[in-house]
C-alpha cells in the first residue's frame, strides 16, 4: 500500500521553516516505519509564474536536504481552484503516469487540514482527515462542507474533544485523537544554551474567525499575549524574545520593545526547517500564549512547535487548554492560567532546567514521537 501525505501549505510559504516542518515530521515518521510513502503537495498557481517557480524550487531543495528526493509529487494547479482535478494539474517530482499507477493499487491518504479536495480526493482507497486546528475546523464544519462527506476516518489534535469540559461545537463525526508529531530521530536533545532566553515563533496578527457566544473574538497572538507583557520586568534575569512577523515601522514593535521584549524577524531566523530547529535549540524553552478560543473551549490543543521544543529538550510554558490531563505528570510542560503562574513557571525553568529538559525529551519520545503516532493513526 502507498501512503500519501496530503498537504497544501508547505510549498506556498517559502519563508516559513516552521510551517514546512509540520508535514516534514509526518514524512520522516513514515520513512522510519519503512512504509511506501509519498509527500503529495498541492501548490495553487498565482499570477506570478516566476514566484511560483521559486516556491517549487525551494520545496524541492528542502526535500533533498532531508533525504526525500524521489519521495514526493508536487501538484501544480494554475489557475487555482477549490476543485482538485488531476487532469488540470502538472505533476513535479513524480510523473502523472506513476502517480496514477499508484492510485490504481492499494492507497491511503493522510489529508492534513483538508488539503486535498474532490474529485482527486476520491481516488484514494482509504481517506483519513487529519485536523491540525480543532477550534476553527470544528466551528467551520458546522457551517461548510470541509471533507465531512468524503473521508473514512477523522483524527484531531484536540486531545480533549471527548472531555466533559470541552465546549467545542458538537460534531456528529467519530473523532479520534492524536498528538502533534515530532520526529525524535531528527530532533535531538541539545545542550543548555548560554543565554537564558524564552521565545516562540509565529504570526502576531491573525485573521481567522470563530464565533463564541455570539461574538467573534480576536484570535491573534497580539491579543493573547497582552496579559503577559510585563513578564520581562517581573523576571529581569530572563531574556524574552518573539520571532513574529511585525514590520519595522509597526508601532507594535516599539510598544513591545518598551515592555522588554526583543522582536526578531522569523523569516530571518526560521526561514528553513534547519534554521527553525537551530533557533529553537538556542532558547532555554518556549513561552507562548495561545488563541483564547482554545482556552475557553478546552479543546486540548497543543502546537506542533511545542512538540518540537520538547524533542530538543526545551521545556514549554503555555496556556492550559485541557491537554494537560492526557500527558505524563513529568512532561516538560508548564500549563499556566495567567501572569502569576507564568512567572512561577519561568523561574522554575531557570532554577531547574536540567531536570525539566530531561522530562521534555522523555515526553517527546513517549507521547509525540512521529512513528508512534502514525502507527496509531494507520493502525499498524
């Protein structure tokens, strides 16, 4: 059987090493399981063929760097469309004939974030929906067709989807849960860095929309971080940094600098999967705030980035979403509910980093390892 990893967000974002790293963990895990696996990447064309060519070249270059040359098929569709018809696509990395031959035999599709749509979707023998953002997916599934009718199985990283305290919109689907994947052969525990730095990587602004109690709350990091902005003043012995897309002339940059936060361009420090890993390894741990809806709805969400930090032996301080009850007692996580708990957690990491680093690495191997989670999803 050929296992296809369906993805539609890695090739289009050339500067996003962390973004690319998500499907990379899945593909490397499939390879460790010695499965016949193909990364199936969809790239929708734009009005700039030169930019599209640069995206394709970058995608191929990153796969070669990780030993995956010959293990992918990039589907280039121009003009873009929500209808994914193989006859309208150009295959890169694998010929269309070779792809059709594989589709004629036993196949399974791990469809990340509903990247692959019909009619192409229906050509796979086994179709597995893999949700990476439970709050938005569950909400929009109550409004739109997002693959509910076309998949055989539904998996989510919302670990608390069946918890009594989970407030996500009710679903008629039979969701199963898995943890974010970290390939623990690629991501190794690193020595303690010299600088006592806490950081995270992401987008400061966010345009997603989810209705909560009749309103559409702000889902941005800007809003989520607001209660924690005095941490640098409360813990002057620590260095707080944000690798966020904030333009040089944005007043937010000056405001955050004044509060003691160092702002770094993520496109500079985490442009490739390799630089993304090096940047995380240069921190003592992660500190981050997350979308308020995941906290309010108790989704049990944990980020792929947090799983990577753990695998590198970096403790993670993050807000509680209900995931904590599904993890080992000694997980390397510190789940917090406000700035006082965050301050205590940062001071604990500063004081007891070697123990928490070991816990983080052990948890990554026990809970987040890519091969273990793929065995669970594929039932092998």
